[in-house]
């Protein structure tokens, strides 16, 4: 009885939070608020492990775990509440405290988030107390005393209709149904918001200019036809997705603007329509997550449409001493990199388009930052709302206090796509193939070592490289292979345009990116 009452009270509190979340894009649900709070205060090693081993599934599993834990904790509170009403309110008070702190400090939240936490846990506690009183009456046990330190001295009349067990079940069922209904209302409101933002996104017409890339691609000798190799341009749906947002911000472009401020002579703001009216360019750039392990798939190549960041800064007038470019998202995620990186010739965009269409919401609609040669954790701000020019010492991006290096140049890397690791393939002619990348520098050579087989081969073979649109993108590569039956080990290494060959010794992604030669084992039958 107490477990049922406490569990229902906790569930009701969570669903009230869902209603607030659905009603306002600036208020996360209680579950997401707590998840964000825990994530931001988790040691960097744990976060790195979860990204490497759980990936994007953590965005579902973590909130689900918080939901289950909260309901179970509510059930425990209810059991303790059978002994004393004080226990019940202390328990829900603790839930409320955690929720309030989380909502007060979560990224992008407002004062309304704190209100939702207080209201939700207060209602949850009240409903749990009511259900426990009904349940105690149904078993002819004393109800709570007014002082909350025990039970009332007088026993309830067992003939009282209010004391009927069926009434406890009815009250519990009603409260549970209310929780389900509120959850449904919150979900419907959230779906409505997402639908409105997606409709606004689809109504955006990316200005002409992508045709230039289309013509260039038509004349480009890619290796897309080689079986198993990643396509030169990564489709939007297949582009890797790593960020800290448990729910993607839903930003209506008509309500959005970009603020450029800090150490500039002329701070100003831009609306989305103003950006669309500017001279936009199309730039192919390969992005990679610093958490990408050797041979991992947290890397992709796309054509980005937008405004060169340097043009935005020229209008603002960057002051002397502004050594850091610092971006902030609508949910207050931050990243920064040296200002000098924008003046070394690399491509860096305020992007509003991806592969010829408006940015997908999950990739930062209405606008994001894309900088060639820098890992995303120091540069790739999605749903960007402000650019601040500041000093290198004044600000640290989100990941820096969590143990990641403040400088984030993408390291030269390569990967074997075909054949797959531990694959069994038939003997006879085929190709070994994959991709290699060193954005802003470019790849000049890829070599593959073929070891093993019946003759104990151990040779390095230079690969054929596919053409690339620029040094900002990855290159595809292939090596013809005609193996006899046996067990083989294949590994790959790349050399960039600076003459640097990636190191053999394997290094973990944390704190500044993985190193090592991707190695696979293949059985030929």
C-alpha cells in the first residue's frame, strides 16, 4: 500500500514536469533536468567511457534509468511513510531538493523550471499522503496525526465507506490515470512544438549555390563504387551524432538571433532572415568527434552552407587581445578555440545548411558552427545563440574542466571499412578500402600492411586515393587484394600534407584525441 502510494506520487510529479516541458521550450522535464545535472557533474573519465561504450544510446537509457529510480525511491518513501507522515514529506522533500537544484542549474533552463520542480514534488507528496490515509483507513489502521509524528489516537470506524479498500484502489487508480493523462498531455505538447519547428525548417529555402558543389562532385573521381567504402559525402541521416543534449532544442527561426559581442568594436545581432540574405558559400568539411576511437565511426563528411565566420568578425571589429573565439548554444553548451585559427586560411562557417538542405534539427537548426581541423568539442556549437570574443584565460568551454585539452586540432587518422574486422571472405580478387582524414591539412598518402596468410606475408602497400574536393575533407582509398586462404592481419596508416605520418602506438581519445593504426583480422576461406 505505501509502495503504491509513494510510487504513484513520484510518477505524478514526473508527469507534471513533462507538461511544463511540453508547454515551454525553455523548461526541460524533471527527468531531463536531473539527467543534465548528473551528466555535468560526472567525472570526465566516466563520460568518456559512456560515449565510447554506450554511444547515443545513453540519451535514452540514462533518462529511463532516472525515471525508474525515481518511482522506486517514491515507493520506498511510501513504505517509510506508513510509519510517519514526517518520513513521507522528508522523502519527497529530498526529491524536490534534487529536482530544484537540477532545474536551477541545468543548461538553458529558466525560473519556470524551478517552479515546475517545486510544484511537481509538492503535488506528488500531497497525493502520496492522501493515498496512504485512504489505505490505512481501508485496513482499519489509524490515520496520520495532525502533527505528522505518528498515528491519531482514535481508530477509524471500519464501517465508514471512506475506509473501504475499494476506495483506496479507486483513489490510486484515479491518481495513476491522472499521471498517465498528464504524461500524454506533455508528450502531445512536445510533439506539437517539434512539428512546428520542423515545419518552419522545411519552409526554409537554402539559397542557390549548392549547384557549384554538384558540378564539382559530378567531375570528381570518388571511390563510391568500391564495395563497403564509406561514401565521399555522408548522408545527413548517417552523419554521426554526439552532443550533451538529452533532448534536442526546438528553435523557431523567427524567434532566433545570433549575438556577436565581447571584445569587439561594434557588437551586433543577426536574425535568421538576415543570414539567409547574405552571400552564402558551400564548403565541404569533414568533422570528427574527439571521442572517436581508432577505427571508429564518429566522423563524417558533408557540404555545409553558410557565412564565413571571419566575415562576421570583420563587421564586428575584433579588438586587440581577443585571443579566444567562444560560442554558446541556446541550451548554454559552450566551446572555444584560439582566434588565430580563423586567420590561418582554414574554412570556418556559421552554417545554416547541410548537404543542400536546411540543417536538420538534431544537427543544430537553425544555425551552428563548423570549423575545419578542430574537434567538435572545441568548435562545433549547435543551435548557436552567441559568439563572444574574449581572452584565452577568461573562459573554458564545456569539456575543458572535465579533463579534455583546451586545444583540439584533429589528428591525422585512417580507417579500414572493407573488409570488416573478423569477417570471413572468399579467396580471390577483391579490394581493401576505407577513408583517411586530416582536415585543413589534407592526406597525401595511405599505406596498408598485409600480414599473415599461408606464406607469412608482411608487406606495406601504398593505396590508391580517390579525389577530394579540398584538403578539408577525408579521402577514400583502396588497395587491390588477391588473397589465398588463411588468416590475415590488416592495418592502415596515413600521411598528411605536412609530412606527418600517424603514430603506431595506440592512445586513448581522452584528453585530445585517439592515435594508432587501425588493425583488423580477416579469415579468407
